[in-house]
C-alpha cells in the first residue's frame, strides 16, 4: 500500500482559503436582535398577565370585604331587633325603621331591607334582613340573613347566664318553696303560719331561708287568712326547721298498689313523736297535727318544729306515729305503720328528703314526709315502676316503720 504525502505548505493554504470564504462573524449575523425581540415580547405578555391578575385580585378583595361588611350589618340589624327592653317595645318592632349604615372607605354604599312576619298566637317574629350594594364594576349584589326574634322578657333571658342565688325573687309567691303555701306574707321579708290543730300558736318564717325565726302567741280565734303582724305577741326568738307531711289510711281488708297511691280509709286519732339524737339542740320538738276522727277526714296533716344545733345548724333523729285508741300489731285486729320511702335518685341510699328511718344532719326544711296506716295483717304496699326516677316520690312505695312504738294512750 502506497501512502500519499502532501506538503505542509499546501495544507495550510487550503485551510486559510476555507476560512476566508466563510468567516465566523458572517454565519451569526442578526441572531442576537431577534432573540432580544422575542424575550421582550414574552416579558410584555407576562407583565400584561400580571397586571390583569392584580386587577382581578383587587376586585375580588373588594368583593370579599363588601360581603363581610354586609353580613356584619345584617347581624347588627338582627341584634338591634332583639334589643327591645319591654313587651310593649317588642310589639313596636314592626314600625321600627331599618338602620342606614355609613359608607365604607371605598365609598361603597349599603342599603338594608327588612321583612318581619309575626307568628300566629306566639310572641315570635320571623325576621329576614337583606343588605344590598353595588360592586366596583357596578353590578348589584345582595346578602340575606334570616332568624327568629322571640318576644321573651329580657330579664328572663338574663337569668340563664346568672348563677343560682338564694333569693326570694325566683321562688313561688316570692318566698322559699319550703314555707307552707297557706302561710301569710307579712310584707317585711317574713311569713306567719298557724299550724292546723294548734290553738293560739304562730310560727314566723324568714322568706329567703325558710327557717323559723320566732314562735309567737296569737288570739285563739285568729284564722290563717286574717292574721297580721299586730296579732303576734309574746314572741320567742329561735332558729328552727320545719318537718311536715301527712298520715294516710288504707284500713280495708287488702292494701295493694292502688291503696298506696290513693288511700281512702278514714283517719284514726294519733300523735307524732320526733326523737332527737345526741348532738342536736337540747330542746323538745313541737309536733302539731290536725287529727280529728269525728270529722270523717281521710288523712292527718302534721307539722314539727325542730330547733337546730346552734353550732352546726342541723338536727338528727327519728319520727314516729303514735296511735291513740288503736294498737300496732301484725294481726287483723291491729294496724301497721308504713312510711313512703324509696331511693328515687339512685344515690347513696335513702336521703333525708326521701324519708329515711333515721334522719342524719338535717340542714334544710323537709316536706312530704308521709306515712300510711294499713291493717296489721297486710304488708306495706308498694307501687314502684322499673325506672325509679319516674315514680311518684311522695305516694308510691312504702316500707314498714320500725321499731314499732307503743300506744300513747
């Protein structure tokens, strides 16, 4: 194989001729200007898009602010409707003109339209508040808010936020519910009560606490409806609590659930005895009843006044029914005393309010501590449903009173 060699000078001359025929600067002539124009065009389009986005963001921001302000104005108008101070002002809400809100900083002007529809037979208004305005682009916009406006006395709604207090203003008859309803209000924060069966004795209650603060004498002919503060004489200051209830009678041959709830037997003569335990006030409780067999009544009401321990303000003891002219035994010739008692609240056994055999540390008045007298041959009747919380806590289930007291006379 034969190699052909070219002289070095000839090769150089050939390369130089090629570069002279096509110089590099002639191959790239005009390309930089076109690229700059394209870049400027792209930047211009991006700036135009950004400007349009900014405009839309500003419009949407204005719309959000206007809607928020419209909702606030609608809520304020509803609260304005609810701010009436009396029943008469509630009746005048239909004629109350709608408010005229001030424009926003952007000169947006709002108008409020209101529609009130009264409910039939109820102090209630169906309110619909519509707030209207024109946007930046001039397009009308509106937001409507609906609610109910109750014609409840404002003072009652405020009571829902107030903690319970020992006040006579939220009690029946403007005094504690533990004061006998028949007691006469003296108008000076006290009430006076003449226990049925008493002669010339009156108990004075504090309306707020229901404590007996005085034992007074009154004319023997005084009646509960006619007694006044001027009739109270020779009063003894005391600190005592009331214990009251009824003794009912189901003395027929049978004593079932019906007799427990609605006993119809004739009343027997009796006394009530309250025995205090050590730690109570060293005084004899006064128990007064209206037992009068000749009257043909079917129950005996009793009221016991218990002086509390001055150190603890409580008392402890046992309440019993003492027969007068009849015997306690477990045969058909005698009678059995039952007390209405059951664990109705399902907590800690029989509480003081649920009529236990032994009262312990009683610190408030007790009422409806009822008894039932049946034939000695009958068991104490019960009438308690499966759900104790739905039972009649006053006259449903009974248990036998023990121990059996002896005849008083």
